[in-house]
C-alpha cells in the first residue's frame, strides 16, 4: 500500500483511446500521437541519444521540463549510440521542437528543474557550440533550450549557494557557464531561479486551473544528498563527501492514484536511493530509472518498496552495464515490471536477444499518458527518427493502484 507524501497487462493494440486523452483523436500505431488534452498528465522521455530530458504537461496545461542534457563528442571510454533524429540536429533543438509540438502554450515553458550539474543533464561545453550574443554563456543543454523555448522559473539543487554546495567530480567550467546564464537571465529576461525545497509539495503549483485538480501535486523528495522522510530532512551522508550524482534532485509526481518518481542520477551507490523509497513508502505506477540503470541502482530492497509497474531508462552509451544487463534480468524475471529504454544498441541486443526481448521497448521517445482523474494510464513508444512522432507501440490502459492518504506536512 502506498502512502501519499506530504499531503492528505501489457498488450499491443492497434488503436487505443485513454479515457478522454488526446481530445477526439485516437492513438493508433503507425500514426502521429495525438496531442495532449485538458485533464491528462503527459510524461515524455525525449530521446536524442545525447542526454536526459523529460517533459511534463500537467492536467491544466502547466508545463515542466526535467533536465536537458547535450553533448556531441564521443566519450573517451564508451561509444555513443546514434544521435536522434540525425547528426545535424542539435539535441537542444530536438527538445524544443518536440515540446512545441505537444505543449498547449507554444511560447514559454512554466518550470524547468535541473536535477544536477552533469553534462548529460545540463549540457557540455563543446568547441563548436556558439556563445549567446548577450550574456556571455555557451549555448548548450539548458542554456540552449532557453534560447529556443524560454522558461519562467528554474529550480536546481543549489541556487544561489553554488560554491558552498559544490560536490566532487563536477565540471567547474560547465557550472560556471550555467551560473552566468542564470544570473543574466534573472537580471535581464525575468527568469525566476530557486532551490529545490525539500519537504514541499507547493513549489511547482498548477498555473492555470489548480482548483479543478486538487488531487495533483509534485512532492520534493531529495536533493544535495538529503532526503525528506515525511517529517524532517535527513542527511544521508552525515557530513561525508558526496559526488554530484548523490546530490541529484528527486520529485514524486502524483495525480489521483497515479505516482511517478524521478531523481536524476540517484542510486544505491549514492546512499539516497533506499531512503527515498522509504520516504515514498509504497508501490508506485512508474519511475525514471536511477542513473541510466547503472550497476548498484534499483537495488532489491528499493524495488521491494516501490514495485513500479513501469521503468523508463534514458541511456546513450554502447555498454552492457549502462543499462546493466543483470539489473534488466532481475527486474524482468518477475514479469511485474515493464521496461522501456530510449536506446539499446543492436550490437547488444544481438548478443542476448532473449533478455532484451522481455523489454517493452528498446528505442524511441517514451510517453506515459495518464487519463483525467489519475485512475488509469497508457504507455507509448514513438519513432525518434523524424519529427512526425509516429506511434510504434501502445501498451495499456492500465489501472492505477489506490494510494493511502497521509497528513500533509509542508
């Protein structure tokens, strides 16, 4: 049984209509996914093969993006998967184009949440990337997305105390570039920056018709190696040094009986994974995989609590430990969790076709669409090779598990 934080069978059908989502249009394999409609909650894992980016359309049309990674160079240790939709289109442009296609208000994003300061979430300083004509910052990831699709509010784990909250293994040049952007946009463009407020369920309120959706909230679960345990903030490192992944921001999105958890590169190797699960306190419908499903993430004790029906993994290296094959094997053996991946290279699937054959999807944009009221949801795999957003697979609708209400604690 789940407890609410801080407040009171997979098939492949050809056509599906999820309880009022998509207006009068039905989602159909082979055709573009219908756009969002009032009352639905959309969660889009946008695939470029060059970083993480998840785009939310909330029930009243409020928009939120979590991370906007971007890099172009090959890893020094690992081969990259093919860039989507092609090698000529910048990831930041792909993100902006995708969001503008689906979002109800095309000119401005309401919220942007940066989970932590790594290139695959924030943007890398590549030599070929241009510098903003004003502001003096390189256009990459978050900063480049803002240039194409401005956002009104930006939340990260540290503002404005970036120096005092610095962690090990952080790119100081990339962080300095990001800080130049935040300072300039706040002073000259009206951007409202802020730090994630642990223990709050009111930092990301619905902007346009909140009264109509009293059962929607976003609860702030973790940041800077600390976790909200339902009553207080707990430092999981107890003053010990922490690396950047362990400082990731994590939020729980709740709509009716539907729950979705996302926490950047948090994982069991960062000391916050299990405390986050204990804070959430029970089974959820869906989550983004911690740290691209790297080793020592999604550990059994964590999954025993969360028991997600759906796990979405955004990955971009050709290596069999990110996503980790043994974790895929463990999660898929029970058959209770459906696994969706934005990228699994063919060289890996050919080695172990039986394992990857258990997965619901191994390439493309992944969309979770929750029906009005948060009682059921469906999952879509979209073609990522062009901007048609053609549906490749439809799973659901699935019934959400009821939650157990708890006293709100701001």
